[in-house]
């Protein structure tokens, strides 16, 4: 259980990183995110050694 948004994102990225390494042998993980993603993803990538790949959001189809 986590207590906040940033902590929850950190734990989700950590879990995905560890799972990818254990099941697929991925040692240089990457995560593709929209530019609209929460800034905590950048922090998680920095802390956990996951390369964050940021992509533009199509404003015509963006859900609000």
C-alpha cells in the first residue's frame, strides 16, 4: 500500500522494471509516456534507471 500519488508512481515503475528484468532479461528499460504524464514519472525514471521516452499528445484526439 502506498500513501500518495508520487509514491504510487515510483512503486509502479519499480515493479514494472523488476518484472521486466526477471521475466525478459531487460537490463536497460524504457517507458514511453505522453508529455501530459505526471512529473513523478520523470523522478521515477531518474531514481530507478528507467529511460523515459516522452511523446507529443495529439490535441485533436486528446481526452479531457
